[in-house]
């Protein structure tokens, strides 16, 4: 499964290329989702009714992966590992990475600076799928 991070979904909502085309293709695949953490970030960042409607429509088209005990444990291990090396990435990113690792999902994100630090986390490319 490919899991979209907040940054690429915001790019999609704003029509930014090449991300918008890639997300549009993935939405057709049936094996595309995001995390409960990203759903929270998108919903809480939507200030106008128009933005809220666009976010709701997008999230309704995605599989939303939950944050449960397994995912929280994976996120905690990631945090302990990275912070011991002085390479923390922030609470939301730990949680997103934990969800993706526990599901063996590929994370589609532009934030390679943070997520590239996570051992074993597969990162997708932004270029449109062929």
C-alpha cells in the first residue's frame, strides 16, 4: 500500500504538479491511503468551508490507517532510536512512520529530510506512476 503524507495531499488539494497528477493516479488504484495523523492535520488545518469540503472529499476517497497499539509501539521505537542519535523528527512524523512501518507501507512524502532517517521505512517517489 502507498500512504500519502500531509505535504503531498496539500499539494494535491492546491493542484501543485507533479504531485497532483501522481495523487490522482494513486486514487484510482484502490491501494492508496493516509494515516489518522494526516487526516487530523488536514482537517484541523482547513479554515474555510471550501477547504473543509475539499479535505472531506479527499479523505473520503482514501483508506485511513489507524493509530493503534502496534503502530504506537513502532512509533515509540523510532523515536527512541532517532533521538538517541540526536536526529529527532517530531511527534507527528514518528506516528506516521510507525503506522507505515507496522503496515509495511510505502510513504509518499516530500519530507525526505525527516523520513529518510527512519530505518526500514520505504519512501515513494513523487514522479507520476507509469
